[in-house]
C-alpha cells in the first residue's frame, strides 16, 4: 500500500497497482515537458520501486533538464536499478563531462564499480567524491563505513577528523558532535554545533540532525538555544520544526511554541498537519491549566 493525502491533508492508503496505473504513470506523461516535476516524479517512483517504468522518463529528463548534474545522476540510478551498469557508467561520465568534478556523480559512479565488484576502483572514486563534496551524505557515510569495517570505532573517528579537515566540511562535524554527546561531552558537542551554525553553510537537514541528537541525549534546553534562532521553516526540514515544538512543549514555553506553530501551519504541508494539531491541543491544555491555577489563587 502507498500513502497519499487528499486536499484536506487526510491520509489515505491505496494499492501499489492502483497508484501505478491511475496516478503515477499518467502523471509522468503529464509532466513530460517540466524538468522539475519530472525529476520529482522519477525520485518518487524510485522510492516506490517502479524503476523499470522510469527509463524513458529518465532519458527524457537528460534531454530537457537545465541541471545536467541531477538529470545524469537520476538517469544513472534508474539504469543501475535496472541492472544496466554499462549504460549507467556512460550517462554518469557524460554528466561529469558537462559539469566537471561532482561529488554526487562520482559517488554514483563508485556504486557502478562496486556493483561490478571492482572494489579498488570504487574506493578510489569514492574518495574523489568525498574530496569534491565533503558534505554529500551518501558518499561520506559510505566512505566512513568502509573505514569503520576495517578498523573499528577508532578508524571511524579518525576518518571523521579527516573529512572534517576538508575545505567547506560541516556534516562530519555534526557526526563528531553526536559522538561527543554519546560520550557525555556536551561542551565539545556544543562548540562544534556553534561552529557549524555560525558558518551558515549547512543544508536543510542539518537542524533536524542537531535537534534530534540533542533531544535523544536529553539536552532539551540546547535545542531551543541553538536551533531556535537558526530555524527557518521555509529553508529547513519540517522535522526540525517539530523537534523544536516538542522542546518548547517540554520546557513549558507556550508563547514561543504557539508562535512557531502558526508559522508551520502557514506552510500548508499536509504530512505534518496531524502533528501540528497534537501540539496545538497540548499548548491549549497548558493554557487551560495555567488559567485554572490563576483562578485558584485569586483572593476571595
């Protein structure tokens, strides 16, 4: 079953076949000339396991997309999922020829080599990808996991420091901060978070990771202190906003929570509406309890 949302934000379930025949394939045809919409549909189709239906659409995207990096990457992924490794390598190399060195293209090229069993070439290409973009999550996580498998936790931490030293790196610093939180070294984690936030180069998912890691380790006030001023609902992942709402709720900071709630409702983002409704009720309950307590202490 596949989850969809109606115009009122209500969640519904429909079968994969029904979704494919009545919604997905017609949508592909409808968006044949719109690169952005076609790209989004291809990614959605990959996530839903419809790779075999996507080869014509991915080829079409390469033809019309003004962003050759994403079109060649998604075409390469579709071809890999369809077990056409030579064609995947060819389209990825074409992408490199058009855009130059690209971390995400090189990461996917490394996946092609790995699928063929060419491990040494795959690892060399993967490191090129990390050097090109030290914040490209899939590539960096893959490279770190290789080091960890070979040398354990010590090798993983050493690899994190190696990536963190690359120009422009910030994601490795967040993983280092996670390690420090797990080791109860909150101050060192805080220093890394402040450096990343001050640099301002992080992507829309970074605040989700920071707020989630702080919450999972019980440092709720730091979520408000660090994430609160940085969070922009138009730029950052909505999950970070939900984590921030939860922090306001746990700390009893109703005014700030309701102000953020208003901002998030204004997005009109259906998948989070039920969560927002729960927070709205929770803040209303706190208000009622405060009003009741105030009435109880009024003089006769």
